[in-house]
């Protein structure tokens, strides 16, 4: 990993986490600028091959989370942040960062649900969904009651998961 890359990534992830925790959103100005910077960074270092590396990473990062956004499970800022991460890390790196982010996000969600005493209700919903699948062979989703679940700042999970990957790669 290039020596400046962790610094550039930190310059994106730290403010993204702060915005997400304080305002429950990640600004487009941050994500779009980061996407362009990641592609420019790789293009500058490796020309057309670098441009391809950053662009494929960008689209893979978006692709990994777009279904969750379309299902209403996360915000567009989270999807764009993973795309920005992909523009810096490329396809292989963003996939690994995505896996770490999913693990961190899952643990984070469990902690938030337990703190808000919503873990039992959520486990019960998913138990009904699993039972329905086992009985009928069809997958169906039971949404939570409106306003019953605490909000999650998945941008924080993306930042921590990506941070773990970057630190392990040094």
C-alpha cells in the first residue's frame, strides 16, 4: 500500500464519521470529492491502469451496498462513502474493507439494539422470517414497527472496518 494512501483515507473517513454521528448524514461534497480524489490519485500514479483500478473500486463499493439502500436499510451517504473507499482501495481492497465493515456493523447493531432494549424484538422478527422461509421456501421481510428501532450510523462501521483493513495492510 502506498505510504500516502492511509492519510488520504483517514481524511475522508474521520469527517464522514463525525457527520454521520452528529447529523445522521454524510455530505455529498465529502463523498463526491473523495471519489474524484481516489480516481485522480491512482490515475496520477499509474495512468489508464490506475484510472481503471480506482473506477472499478468505486463502482464495486457502490454495488456492494446499493441493494441495502434500495431496501431502505441504509442511507445513500453510506453507499457513496463505500464507493469513495473503493476509489482509493480498488476492487480487492474495497471488498475486504466491506467484509470488515459488515462485521463491525453487525457488532455495532447488536450493541445499539441491546442498549435500546430492542434486541429481543428484532431477534423475534428475524426468527419469524427464518421460520417462514423454512416452512414455505419463500423469503419474506417483516419490517420493524415504525419508530421502534434506534437509528444506526453505518458510516461509522464503514470507517472502522476500512480502518482495520488499512492498518492490517501496512
